[in-house]
């Protein structure tokens, strides 16, 4: 399983003056779920589209499943499944008709088509509404149909561009269960997201920001290697506490979570807890201050800090 | 301070104007539609028909016959551009659509001149063209040279022969062209919308990740519309025959080959529009934008002979102009496609150019 599914060097795409993707280096192993985490406009979609051969890179090289992209894009199309946040099947065709159409486009042949359609309908619980127009399905049902369509031809690689943005939390859980089932069968999955909990489920992760890969590794490794110090402050008056922290030169970021403040400090800060306690005491604010374990969100904030 | 309802109305109106100013296509239409309409109705459409292409067959070759030809030519209603050897050739040229009228002066012209019961010459007019037959009718009133001393005639001096539409029925002139107009309306807009809708709904982004190739996608999408077009052709033709008694003088095979060519040309135009328009609404607007000049300038309702030269050249760019020529030629005048090679060739050139333009603009990529 150490084989590489996707490799990209110096991948760059410019739209006019703006570099949507700027010198990305990627190496994604087979049979894993690899995530792109980043805010909107960080270049996730552009990168995925370049890897599929949908848009050409301005510079850099791409190899996907051993194929040279974009030169061999047509060969790649048989081996990838692609799904976007937006439902892109035909809303006026029924669920079954959509799958039948795609089976024909992938020229599966009548026997394999029938067998695969039956299999994905069973797997993604589509049987009961197979004859309803796809446009009338709920968000979660549409998403299951989308995944069924993307996996109909048993692609070796699945490219998912923010696939869960339009569905409820339960559907998202189900969806991720399905993705793990697919990797168990050997499928490589590349998924972009801006949800931390989803990113944490990936085997490997690249954090993208303003077109650059600013961090990559497994979520656990990224959290363990975070150079910043994380301090959690629990207080009655978080906004006053926040004001008290203001101006501390080693402070990198503060976020409020209910009555708690989550503060990130530069690694050079020798005694973050002590300094926070002193500042709170000076303003007569009560609160408990302690060192906390970094979350993936801290990693994300740390990686994208100072770039905005 | 304005009252609250007025403030809210103003807010909505300002928002509407802002959106309008950002939609370049609508903005272009606001100026484009009146401009186009003014040009077409102001310059293009004119009932004052002049310079109808005509041929003259003068078998008498006397001084009087020559002055009759000169007299008729000086009216400028017809322009004698050909001198066929005989009536047969004259008829053939009218059938092919190269000439629309002809003057025949028989060998016994001089004897007829002094006989009040017989006509001295014959004017043949292509009765399939609206406006032209009426205009040519005026020639009958041409003064006969050296007529003094001859008693007033019981029969008109010049006999008018309305070819292919002797009863001068409007339906005969209109119905064949209607096939072309109806196909233009539906084909261009249907295809443009069908393609743009797929892009608008995100279907295209999915399709281009599948193994289907651009050419396969295009052909697969257009083929059903060729069928739709042929059904429409048949329907109009059947209604024309059953309800309006339109004669079908030519070969049905030639007619359907011509129809296929035109359908392909209009689908090509629809494809080009679909590569320009980004929304279904824009595709609709552009479709109508091409439809208007097609209907008004193609010779369907108004004679070319009443249009200025520049507008006539513009009409040559429209595929409908050539298809109507083919329709009237085959259905009414019984011409073969071979005889109608000129409009067939022009239509083919349009088709090739439209497909080349569409193919160069459509790419199986997003950028």
C-alpha cells in the first residue's frame, strides 16, 4: 500500500494575475483517504480539477495513477470518479435512469451495467426511490445517488470536491462510513473540505491556503508537531479577558468557545500560563488558565496565520 | 424624507438597474433590438419592388419589339439580365430561381400589333414569390410603341402568365417558406437551450470527467433534434397540402435532403449560440436575435427586390434565405436539387462555418 496514486510537483495555476494554486507539491498514497483542508478560495477545487485534467496547469507536472496529466486525461477518465458539492446529475431523469445513462457512457456492457446498478442501489439505499425524478430527492439522498454514480464504474480513484457541503450531519456520517468502505476495497479517495471533523477523519491531509500547501501529514502528526503553545482560559467574562490579553506580543491567536478562550502562543514564549494569569489578575478577572492539547483547528490556524 | 413605500420602491428600482447594468447581454439587447428593428423595417422592408431579375426572349427582332423591351426596362420594375434562346430556356431559368420573370415576344409580333383581339407579348412571372408577381403586373400597362391609329383593344396588349401559382394564392407563397421559419424558430432555440441548460445545472462538469468525447457528446445531443426537425417538416407539409391545397411539384427526397441540410445548419447556429450564452435566458435572447432578421429578410414575407443592396447581401448570410429558395424551388416550381445548386452550396458553406466555429469554441475542459 505504499504505492503513490497522485504525484504533483510545482503545480501552479494562474487566472490572470492571481495564482489560484502556487507551486503545490503533492504525494498521495494509494488506498487512503487524503484530504485537502482549506478556506474558500484556497485553491482546493482548482487543484482537484487540475488533477482530473479538467483544467490545465500553468506550470508543474502531474502524474495520476501512472498517467501523465493533462496529456493522458482521456485515459484517466475511465479510472476516476468525480463528485462535486453541487448535484450534477440530471434532475428530470429518475435515479435509475441517471445510473443507466452513466453506465452506458462508461460502456460497462449490459451485464456488468445491470449488476453494478443493482449493487450501488443496494449499497447506497436507493432502491425505494429509484423511479423518482432525481430533482425531487432530499439533499442526503441526492448525495448518495451522486456517490453511487461516481463509483458505478468502480474507479481506482475518487475525487470529491466538498462533497458534504449541502447535507445534514447524519448524512455526512453515513457518507464517511461509505468512504471508508470504499478504501477497504482499495479505492484511493481525494476529498476537499472545510470541516475540521472531516479533515480529522482523513489518513493524510494537506492544508491549503491562498494557493499554497502550508502543511501536510497525518492529522495526528500535524497536531503533535504543532510548534505553537495552546492555552485555555475559562472565565466569567471572556470579552474582558480577551481585551486583557490584547497586546501580548507572543500571542498569535485567540478564539472564543462559549465561556472559554482558546489562545495560541509563539513557541518562544517561556511561560504562557503565568503571563496570562498575571494579566487577568491585574484586571481583577477570575478564571482558570491551563495548557491544552492542540486540536486540528489550532493546526489550521497556526498554518494559515499571518497570511491573511 | 420620502414616505416609506416610496423609499422601498426606489430601493427595488435601484437594485434592478444595478443588476441590469451588470448583465452585458441584456444591456446589448436593450440597444440591439431597436437598432435591428429600425434597420430592418426602415430600410429592409419595402413594398416598392424594383429590379426583378428577368430574361427577355425576343423572337420578332423588329424595331418595335426592341422599343417595347426598352420601354419595359425603363420602368425599372424588371431588369433584363439574361437573353435565353427560347421560351423553354426562359422557363427553366425561372424554375431554377435564377430569373423571377421573363418577357416573351413571339415571331408574329408585328401582325399581332394590329390585331386588337390578340396580345402582342407575354410576361411570365414566378408566382411563388410574394410581392414580385404584383409588381410585375404593372408591366401590363406599358405603352405600346407606335400604337397610334390602332383601335383600343379588347384583350390586354401584354398577357400575364403567373407561373406555378396561376390563382395567385398567398398560401402557396407562404406555406413552403413556413417550413423554414418554423424550423428556424425551434431548432436554434431548442439546441442552444439544451446545451446551455446542461452547463447551467452542472451536468457538463460531470460529463467531461467521463470518457464521453466532445464530438460524441455533440452528435448525441443534436441527433434527436434532427428527428424533431423532420417531424416538423412533415407536419407543416401535410397541413399545407391538406388544408391549403399547396401543390408538391418536385421530389420529396430532394425536399427532405434540403431539409436535413437546413436542420444541420440551424443546429450549428444553435451550437454557436450555446458556446456564447452562459444562461438559458441569454440563449433564448440570442436565438430571437437571429430569428428576427431571418424571418424578415429571408424573402419569406417580403421581396428581396424591395430591399437595398446592402440588406440583400446581409440576407445572403442567413441560412433561411437559401432554404426558402430551395423550398419554393422544389415544392412549387418542381426544380431538382441539382438545378438549385446555388442555394444548396451557400447553405453547405454556412453549415461548415458554423460547425467549425462551434467546435473551436467548445472544449472538453473547464478553462
